C-alpha cells in the first residue's frame, strides 16, 4: 500500500475530509483539497515537513503512516546522526523546532 493509499484509508476511518486534512497541513482553499487529492491518487507524495501535521490531524503516529519498508536508508542515517549529535531522534528535533 502506498503512502497516499494509507492517507486515504486512515482519513476515511477518521471521518476527515480532504479539505480539512489539507487545511491542517497549512493549505487554504482551493489548494487544501487538491493537495490531499494528489497525495491519495499517487501523483505526489507528502514532504517530510507535511508528515507530522498529517499524523496529528489523523490522530496517528508516524510509524502508522510510514511502515518500516517506507523508511529508506537515508532517513535511517539522518535519524542515527541526529541521535548521535543531540541524543534525540530526528522526529523529536522536528517537533521541538515547530514548537519553538
């Protein structure tokens, strides 16, 4: 199952519209609907920066959205490097950056 298919399935289970999910990711009308539609149809993949708002809106963890096979070696390497340099995993550094 692709990331877009997982987003669609999880969004439908949560009862959230494409527009609502798009707005939660910072997009306004008419782009909110269009962006999510493109993810779900496989035209585009969400960026790393968009993954956290998607997960937050759907009430899921990143592991639920991106199962292990979707995490590439570069991501694992970046996470390992972040852990070595700061003692924190990459996702925590991202959250801290967003919170301020």
